[in-house]
C-alpha cells in the first residue's frame, strides 16, 4: 500500500509569514511566550499593545503545527452547553464563562479587521447538522439555551439543512450566525506579523528545553540561547512536552486528519454550502467540512496516529465525503494533512497559574481558532495584573489525568470504538430508510 504524500491545502494558498530566526545568546524581556500558535500570538499581541516587551519562542515554524493545519472553523462557545456550565460552576462563574467564550468569533474577526490580516475571513455562520432525531432534540435544547442568552441561533428543519449544506443526509440542525471561517495558516501568520509590528520579538526553531526560576525571574533555555523574564506564558496545547510534565499530563493529544478535493465545478459548487457556512455534524466522531476560497471541499475527522499514513488510513475520509455529498464521486482528492488536538477530561479549555508569574492555557477540544485566541487575551490580561475575578474565566488547578501514560492507547481504542458504533448507526439508518418499520 503506497504512503500518501502529506501536504496541507493551507500551506499552498496562504500568504508568506514573517522570516524569523532562532533565539541566540542571552536575552531579556518583560514577558516570554512559549508557542507561536493562536494562544501564544494572541497573548503576545495583547501584551505588546499594552506596552510590554514580549518575546515568543516557537519550536517549529509559525503555523507548522495545529494553528496552521486545522479546519479554519471559527466556532463560538465550548463543547458543554450553557445550562450545564452554570450547573457545574454556579450561575455567576458559569454565566461569565459562557459569555466570554461565546464572543470568541467577535475577537477573531475584530483582530483580522484591525490588523488587516489577509486570511479569507467569512462570517456566514456555523451549522451543526443532526445525524439522528435524538441528536436533533438535543440541538433543540441547545438552541433554546442560547436564545435565552440573546445569541443569534436557530433550529433548522431537514429542508433548511438540505438547502444550506446541499446534503440530504441530515434530519435538521442548528445554525449559529456568530461563527465563520478563516484560512487558518494565513490567520496565524497574520497574527505573527501583527506581533512584530507592535514591537514584539518572535524566534522560530527555538524549542524550550528547560524552564527554571532564579531570584524571582524565569529563565528558558533553547538550543542556541536563553531568555529571562518575570512572566512566562506556556501556549503549546497538544504539543506540550516535558518542559512542564504536570501540564502535559492534563490533556490527551488526539489526531485529526483532513482531506481536500480538487476545485468543484461551478454548477455543482453552487449547490454545496452555497451561503458559505462551515459545518460540524453530531456523530460521536464528528466530521467537519467547509469550502475554501477556490471551491474545494475540505473535510476533517479523527485520524491516524501514524506519521506516514497509507491510502487505507484515509479511506474513511473519502467515504465520509461521498456519504455527505454523493454528487462529488469522481472528483479527485488533492491534499491530505493532519495534526494533533488537545482533549481534556471535562471538554473544557483550562487556564492555569502554575506558579507566580507562570501561566498556561490549553485544551480546546477541537474549537481552537476562536477559543485559543480568547485564551491568549485572557492570559495577557492576567499577566498584566488583572484579578482572577475580572477575567470572566476560571483559573483552574493543574490536575494530571490518572494513568496518563496509557492515554494514547486508550485514545486509539476509543476512536476505533466510536467509529464502529457510528458505522452501525449509519447502516441502521439506511436500513430504516429503505424498509420502514411497520406495526
């Protein structure tokens, strides 16, 4: 079986990022950020705009990891529903978290406008198509909860989902008009340019090897240099490594893989997501899909843990595209790529204060474009001296997952199990459609 050539669609279509060099020598700053993804660059940008001397170290190149290879869906909120968050955290803290995370797309599109970021932004909304009547009932409850909070969310009928997506697969859905899409690599590169224009410094190919504290100052060693600062922000999400072992053990990196078709012919393209929304369905292993600016269908789902996937490893994605859009059979798949997503046990992102002057934010559970941008601003505000009560987001203790060493094995098994039960449900749905139950 041949090994697939991995190439991201976004790497071919994004404007170039800034040219940055590795950190060298001994340097100082008022704040150091580890990680040049959405979280780290949002934090650095907000710190630089507040007049702080900020330096960012990045292990790879800008956008080489999750922030540059995700699906580019700008989704408001977090996975748990608003009422559940208020029950878990209390009406005040839970309500503030709901409000803070719900405005994530506002921040993303505001930064894009203010800094002139060329990233194909489109704010047409986000659709959550229902894969079953039970899922549609749950979406109805979700819509009701958001409407009580003034959000522009509505429940869609089967016909409305068909009209908005061009797929007859779904029985209804949710439309959240706060959402949208960006070219994710272009967005993160644009944030990097904005940080540099604001006076920040960015050093790529500079992994943080050691983190230590001496006389009230944090120091970070990289292969060719070091930097010291009173404040350090760790913004490495699924790529958090042993520089902070406890933090690494609070989440499980899970693979997400995407495919992109060749540009769809214009006549056919006009029937698929004609108003430009992105979509993420309600299967246990959800499939997320959208069109890019050139009319390619981009679809992602949980993927393989292997570094070099074979053709058989992406057949699931091909089948998903053809199940959702049978009319696309015969159109070639031109791009294949993947990366890691940080999943947390409670499905919530976490803001941690690990020690005085040492902050971290991670765990976006597949909603990183908006949420990581928000997290960066929260981390910057805390670093600038905002009280915890002012953030509108809880600062949580670091609680490593039990048996974390086995989490990779468990994630593999869970992906296969969920893929199996989704497959059984799809077969059952087709059978019910063909042979209605009669009493």
